[in-house]
C-alpha cells in the first residue's frame, strides 16, 4: 500500500473497515512523511484490535524519492494499492511498478 499526502485518509480507513482482514495481508505500507502521524492515529483509533500485528510501515519524503527507489522497495509484490488524488502520477507509478 502506498499512501501519498494528497490521499483521502478517511477513504483508506473506510476501505479497511469494510475489509479489515486486508490489514493482515499487507506486506509493506509506504506513507508519505507529511501524513504519517495522522495515518497512524487513524489506524490506532479505528483498528485497536489489530494493534497486536506490527504493521510494516515505511516512510518516504517525496514522490520522486519513492518513484526513483521503487525498484528496491517494492520488488516482488504481486499487487500494490496506490492512494493519491493525482491519478496521472498514480498511473505513472503503477506502470513503472508493472515493468519491474
């Protein structure tokens, strides 16, 4: 899962509430640094019963950092969920990940 600063965090939480077992299947969560605290707070507030599972959360600072390092960080994943309001960038990132 990749969470960008422009994503709707409440939409992510709502999705996870609908499919809470998805939290157990997540291999890595990449969160942009500017929304890290709020994202973690929302997870804790809404999923206290999942806190026994240590979520693999990684922080990135900028879109370019993630884009240029995605080969190393996201290698060998069969599915990625990209959360961003910028659909053009999300599509570009998805295409780059598809090539890996």
